C-alpha cells in the first residue's frame, strides 16, 4: 500500500474541488483514529505484561504497585 502525506492529500482533494473544512475534519479524524489504535495496542501489551509470571515475580520482589 502506498502512503501519501497529508499535504499531498490536501492538494489533490483541493484540486478536485473538495471543501477545505471537510479536508480538515477528515485529516483530524484520521489522526484521532491512529492515536486510538496505538493506545489500544499499548493497552494490549500492558495487559499481557501484567499476566506474565516473570513480571509478577519481579514486581513482587521490588515492591511495584499494580499497573492500572
């Protein structure tokens, strides 16, 4: 899949006659979606880490507070 920069996408959509306000809303929604996806990925990794036996032993040994 080919990637396209926001500036190039804005230029192409503007040349096609798309409203600037619509382009701004579209780009902001894409940014939010990407951020949410990254946050969910981090949460999944954190959950897996909390279930890991070696991490639990290390946390108990050093007196770490539970991650929430």
